[in-house]
């Protein structure tokens, strides 16, 4: 069975100048039953995740797991050095002196959490060397908002196109482009 998560070759590129107009048009488009592929913004837009019904991030879970691995690693390593590999009697203290391990354990926990979150972010965002970003329009990196809508060429009649354009222009769109082949645009 093939995955249906890939974007179709046909989509509608809709540009906005204001984030409030973008949020209003998202609600209108979803009410009309049109599938939104993605939204690109030059900065964070409050309420965009809720409008697109994006699931909450799992970064806190990654941070906890990588931090726990860091804590266990730090405690095991310090215990191994102090008890097995190089036991030194310092002022009659026990070899396994847990209170003296706490500062190093805390720092290693924070370090592992940070690296775990950064690694998960790069993996999920596909930010790795040699990857070319998909910039659908140069204005989205500066001052405009882009919404990509999926559509089926066979179901998109001229009347539906005109109705969709009217709806989008009504909600503040200033540029609407029907792109037939994604590979030509990239």
C-alpha cells in the first residue's frame, strides 16, 4: 500500500500580506472542505497551529528521554571511576559519594537533553547537509505569508476555480497561482 502523505503535483499557491487575513482564510478554506497542504510564514503566527489542527510537539518527550540517558550515563561513569577503576580514599569519604556526583550529573543531563532536542529537530525538519530547502516563493522569507492548497485537476472545474478565487480574494489574498507541476516550481 502506498503512502498518501506525499504532496500532489497540483496545488494552489495563495499569498497574503497580513497574518490575520491568513488565519481568516484558513478557517474559510477549511469550512469549504479544501485541503491545506502547508502554510509558510516569515515569523511565528500565534494561533496558526490551532487553526491548522497541528498535533502538539513531542520535543518534551525527547528532552526527558535524552536527559534520563544523560543522568544514567553520568552516574554510571562517575561510579565506575570512583569505585572500580581508580578508587582513592580522600579524607575517609566513601568511594561512592553521591552528593559529590550531583553537579556533574546535572550538567551532563542538560547537555544530553539539549543535543537530543537539537538532533530530533534537525531530523524532523530534514535539516541536514546537502538538503535544498523548498522555497515556493521568495517573498515568504521576507514579508509575505504563503498558503498551499491541494487540488485535484480532474475535479477542479472552471466554476470551482472562480468560486475559490473569489473566496480567497475576499479574505485578503493578493496573489493566487494554480501550479500544475510541483517539480517545475522548485
